[in-house]
């Protein structure tokens, strides 16, 4: 009888230890939702596939952002020729909106290509929603060809009549393949060979180890600032100030007397 009770206790103890044993992942359990599909991401690290609602919301935010960029450029008269072109060129079925639609598609293309290629696979909305587009094969960064292929399906759809509604319908239709794919890839992902992962840039480090990198003023640099310096984006937007808000607090460089 005593042996049976001892055996039962051992089985119970071993079963409890197996259930409580944590998963051996570099990001921790909080980064891997229960039931999430895990794929290879940057540096070969495992990442969960992004939630569909986050991807759809990010695409909508990007579309609205491009609309306001075009509207702002029109208001400040940088696109002064738009009214004249719209009045002279009114082909069916878009009519007077043809010039505005083609302008929107152009800005949407430039916006998507610049950020996907030189911002590590993240548009501003994808960064906000903690998403990143990577190559399906090995989780590496996207080249210009894949960025263009990924934009092609959803970007050109905005010209589909009726205007705006047609674009929304076509973009929504690209998600029809999601339930049938383990990685939840849309039609755009299939065409470009990409996968969208859940990626929080603020918590990431290229080597997986927190490393302090100093700028020219001796101040610690964030991961975003390091990426901007690596890909030359700092020089492009230098006049706009540091996105991290630290430039105003930096001490002036010391002057040594000879």
C-alpha cells in the first residue's frame, strides 16, 4: 500500500513539473500567445505570425496617412497643377477624380517602397501596430523587388471603381487566402514571398543582447536611431530633428583649447 502511494505521488510530481516547465524561447512566454504560429524572423530568431486584425488596421492607417499627405501637398500648392489637369482630363469611369487617384497611387507607391525597404520592413502604421514584413524563406530583410511586388496587388487596387469603395473591396479580398495558410499570408504575401510577423522594435536588438551604442555626443542611441544611422536616413531627415526627442536635450560638444 505504501509503495502504491509513493508511486502515485511521484507520477503526480512529474506531471506537475512537465506542465509548469516553461518554453525555451528567447523572447519569453509573453511574446508568444497561446496557439500562435511561430516562424523564423530576423537573425533566425523565432517570432509569432501577426494577427490579421492588426495587419488590416495598419493597412487602413497607411492608406489614410497617404491621403492626408497628398491633401497637405495640394493645400500648400506644391501640387498646383492638379486642378488644371483634373479639369482637362476626365476619362471614364473616374471622371474629374482621375488625376487625384493617379496621384494617390504614386504617393502610396513611394511611401510603401521607402519605408518597407529602408525602415526594416515597417511602414509607420506597421511600426505602430508592432508588425514587420520579412522574407518567408529565411526571415531576412526585403529587397526592392519584393517590396514592389508586395505593394502591387493592394496599391493598384485603389483605382478600381467605384473610387475608394472599390479599393477597399479589393484590399479586403486579398485576405481571403489567410484562413488557408499556416502563416496567415494574404495574396500580396504570396506574390512577394513575404510573411508578416509580430515585431516590437523597441524591444529588439540585432545581437539579441542589450548593447549600449553612443552617438557623436556620447549619448546612448536607441535601436531606431542606430538603424537610421546605418541606412543613412538621419542625413535625409536631419533637419526635422531626432524622432526620439533627445536632440534638444543633448549637451553641446566640448571645445578643447589648443
